[in-house]
C-alpha cells in the first residue's frame, strides 16, 4: 500500500474575481501576445472562473475533491506534467479555458516547471463558448443544472444567438428561447440565477390569480439572509442542516416534506417542458 503523504489541495482558481466586462475591456485596449510556445510557466497563466468555469463546484465538491486528489497523486508519483491546458489570449494575458483542476493541482504541488498548453484564438466570445463545449465533454461531467445556468449567463450577456447558446450548452433551443423571454419581461432577472429567474412567470401568475403572498415573502427573506450568510454557505449542506435543527428540531421533517415535492416538480419541468 502506498503510504506516501500528498500535499493538501489548493484552489487558486477559486480566488479570482475577474469578470466578463474586465476581459472585454482588456481585449479592446491590450495587444495580445504574439508567441505561442508549447509550454508556459504557471506565472504566465491566468484564470477567470466567473467567465470560463461553467460548473458550480460547490454543488459537486465531493466528486471534485476526489478528482483533485487524483491529479495531485499523479503529479507527485509521476513527476511529469498533466495533459495540456487549453488557454486563450485575452488582452495581454493567457487565460485557462479548460483545465482549471489541472491548474490548481500544479499549484497544490508547487510545480516549478513550464506546463504544456494548447491555444484557442477565437476571441473572448468564442473562448467562452469553447470553454463550455469542453466542459460538457470533460471526464467530470457538467450537470444539467450547470448547463442551464451556463446558457442563462450567455443569454444575459447578449453576445450569442439562441442557436449558438443551445448548441454550446447542449440544451434545447426552446429552453434558450424561454430564457430570453423571461429576461425580456422581467429585467430584474438579470441579477438572478436561472433557478431563481425561471420561477418569475409562474410566481407572477400565481400571485395575480391566487394572491400567493408566500413566494413574495420568501424572496424578501432570501434577499435579507443573503447579506449575512457566509460565502461558503452553499458548500456545507450538512452544517446548514445541523444549524437549522438547532434552531428548530421540527425543521428537518418539514423541509424534507416540502423539498421532496419541489424537486420532483422541478425535475419534471426540466425534462418535459424544456426538453433538455
């Protein structure tokens, strides 16, 4: 049995907060690198997960951690680089489109040699779509929920056609059309996730027809809570469950009863109405 101690996982890619508008401005004013060497130093490689990472890794952290530990093990045991990172020149820098886990694994083991890379030269818009395509085919599959959120992000940015978004996210054109309709009818949806925004039309109809005050109150509470919740709130469902049980021992049973029906409803809607 291998008793070798491996380094702790580090995730520098999670720390970047570079957004789409910043990259669009960099693309406009900066001159891109002219050389395309087969390997780059880690210091020459940058990440913008809010633009190019299409998975919500907080929802798949157990599988993600296992994948990262395996990459770290391979680096330590083999002492050779992993498969090439896919990078794109955006402005004067190279950004990772596909390979965020490998990027983090290199940093976890303090890798000091140049790493192999491949290049994509389709500009910022093309790079985003290419990153989504690569993620959809990756060994750690992107979930249906993440595909929907990815398509919703592209719809909100407004730079791609509905057909191109549907193809990149591997969802139906009808779903993308529905997203565009929701965004057009509800401007406030631009600040929401698709999981939140998709309920606006239904909730509006319910509120008008049945006086459903519960959804409105829930949205108000959610907005208030969001200001005080820790940043890693969504990554620790077990701790959240324990905290709720401490507040009220009846909560677990009540929530299970509510959420069981809600998840069935949402899954059914994704499969039948949106034809994902």
